[in-house]
C-alpha cells in the first residue's frame, strides 16, 4: 500500500472557474489597490471618490496620502455625516496589510449607507510604491521599493 502525499496548495481543490470568477469579481467590488488609487487621485477632474485615512491623529501626522480626509475608525459613526457626502463613494485605508482598521471603518461606513471600498496595502504600500505623502512637517517623496514597483518598464513585476 502506497502513501500519497497531497500537495498543500491543492489539498483543497480550486473552485470551479465560474465560482472563482464570481468571487474575484466580487472582491474587486470591495477592494482597490494603491496604484489605482494614486492614478485616480492624479486624474483630471478628481478621483470620483473620497479617500479616508482611518488611523489615529499621531499616525496621520506621521504621514498620510495627499487629499485624504482624516476620519479615525472610532469616530466614523459620529463624524462621517459632517465629513463625507453619502452620494460619493469612499475608499478607506489604514497602516497596511496587517491592520484591519480600514476594514472596520469600511464596515461602519457601509452600515451608515455609504458606498465603500478598502485600499489594499494601506499607507505602507503607498509609501513603498514611492508615492508622495504629507506629514505635519511637509511633503515627503520616498524612493520606490524595487520589490513592489518594477525597475524595468517592460516588466510588470508580477
């Protein structure tokens, strides 16, 4: 009798293609990435959404995306009505992939009736991708991390 070793990736079989397509389509309705947010923020006519930094005041002062609105997660219920237009989609962000503050803020906003997405990667990947950010001391222009941004224009890095 032989023992078959199961590949850990395939221990649970992939979903059927139609189910996978539905899942990934739905995922894009809930999330966006840093590069797409940066492109939209730089577009003529504005991005079409309000970017919300849901971190603490100390974190905001340390650095935030230019044009973002500061609305800490704990204050969403009390302050969203005076800071945000309910007809304009909202994109939330927090520190980075290991932080769920943006998810909690997005949930609170959705429960208040706002159309909302979460920016994957958060402020960490905004900086790692080399986008300018504001601090209480001025604007910073970091170098892009070559592990997150392609160094060769012909290579997407994926």
